[in-house]
C-alpha cells in the first residue's frame, strides 16, 4: 500500500509539473480599437494604415480613421502587421507531453478499430507545449487521434481556455483512417520477405473493408429497426457513412492515395487527404474528385533516390498550380509552433505568398467547415487576431506582440521565454 501511495503521489506531482500556470484571457468587456496597422485580411487583400474595431469577441468595423467608442481601449499598431489567428491541422497537441514518458501520452486507444474515440476527451488544456505554439501566432488546432487502422474522431479547439469545453470550436471535424501500407519495403530494418509484406497488406486492407461493411450493415439494421442494440463503434461511423462528416485518410505513398480515392468514391465518403507526400503525383485525381490535402511535408526530404532535393518543398506550388485545395500543417505537438515557417518554405519554392498565408488561415477553416467564423479578418467574424512586429512567415524578424482569441487577450508567455530570462540573468565570473 505504501508503494502504491508513493507511486500515485509521484504521478500526481509529475502531472502538476507538466501543467502551465498561465491564466486564460478574460471575456472581452469593452471595445478594442487597433489603430493604423497593416491588415492581412486574407479574404480582401492587404489593407495598409487601416484600423480594426472589435467588441464582445466579434469584429465590428474595418477601415481607415475609425472613431473610437467612448469606452474603447485603443492600441497603436502603426508599423505592425495584423493577421487572423493561424490554424494548425493534424496535431496531437494536448494529447502528449513527453514522448519518452508513456504516462503523458493519450494519443492512441487500444485496438485497431476504434472509431468511437473522440480526441477532445483526452485533451489537456494546461499542456506546457500549448503556450509555445500560441507564441508563434497559432490560435486554433485540430487535435487528431493516433492508432492503427480506424483511429477515431478529431476536434478543433482554441488554444487559450480553462477546459476542453471552453476551447471547443467544433468537437467533431472528421473520422480518421490510417491507410494500410501499399508498397513493399526493401530497407534493412524490414525483416519480412516481399511475399509476407504483400500478405500483411492484403489482410490490413481486408480488415478495413470489413469494418466499413459491418458499419454499413449496422446502419441498415438501425434504420430498419430502431430497437437494434446500439454498438458504440459503428454508431460513431454513421455520420461519415451518411456524408455528414469527412473522412481524413492518413496516407503518403501514391499507391495508398490511389486506393483511398477509389475506396472513398465507391462508398460515397467525403475524403480529405492528410499527409500527402506523393499528392503531387495524383493532382488530376485529387482535383477531379474535389479532395482537399492537408500537406505535412513542406520541410521534408526526397522520398526516392531519383527525386530532386526540393521535391517536398515544391509540392504546395504543384498542388496550387493543379487547382487542388490544400493547407499546410505539421504533425505531432512540439513542432506545430513552426507552422508559419512551413508557409515561408513553400514561398521560397514557388508558392505565391498570399496563397501560403491563406494555407495556414482561411483554407484550413474552409476544410473544416468553420470559415464562416474564423480564418480571416472580416466584419462579423470572431475577433481572433494576431499582431506581429514583422512578417509572421519570416522566422528571423517576426515577433508576436499581441494575440486575441474571440476578443480575449491571450498571455503570450511560455516555458521557452521563462528559461531564456532565467539563463540570461546568470552572472558569469
């Protein structure tokens, strides 16, 4: 009993140590006027020397020379750049703290078929990682589950809240599938023969098909007789089967993507490709089937020996040129803070700058169906605003000075800044 008690106390102490102490912003209580900034509206171009007024968490007026209401707080943003809050898709933010410590990871559920999993149930709004992400202008994140085959459902949350309920923008953004491997690997670490690999791939694909067949049979049974016993797994898949919820397919290799497109087309599923290393090889199919891409690899390495060094860097431009809707993203948790630099990398390799900025703001909002509320600076939209001293996509010059989420001022301190101040103060003999 003593050993168990000590273990429990140590676990609680560790959990406390990994929770940040920053208090979420209070609800907006008076109008705020941003005077004289350069507004990157996303939906209406760049507006120089322009004011923006917001009240009760909503943008109420945009234009030059706005008269401040009597009780307004006025912030001079002359010379600064004003953006909508960035949106990061495909993250595990708030589900993991330290990769090497199993007790801090809630990414995956046990089992290969777990559509009933909802990522917001495991989300930790006090993660130490989250403030480091906010500091770089990211206001929203899609939290996705991990796993083996059918992973569960993702959510979209704002990154400054007391609880996951307070953070909720959309609690169900899609059903996630990790598409089975579709090519033989000859690397040194793969011990199975090519034939064994093919057999495993066939089994995995058959298991995925069977799961959807079972879910469809359950749907038909429930529609025929509402008294049919509820199965939590298949019940969770019904919105996707009915086309009400998109299916995020995690896939990189072009054979995986081809199989997934055919599968989703056959079953009437609304597919969104997540990852998409080889999406550039299948732009015709993606565009023809109106399949958006959440592209992870703007800083990636070539996947094959005969690919040019900049193949991964150029994919956003190739998708744009082919008319494929896409956004830029980074998987995992800690690296999400580098989202804006994904846009900068894509610009350096041919993507127009306005498209790159849209790919981390309005386009992800469109993909998730929340562009009526967030993703751009427009009258009537939520006042989620980022103010930077420089270009937010230039990691050398930008510095986020203010952030508002739904009009609430966000504390931009974080663990990195704390450590910087601590060691900056050290006196060397």
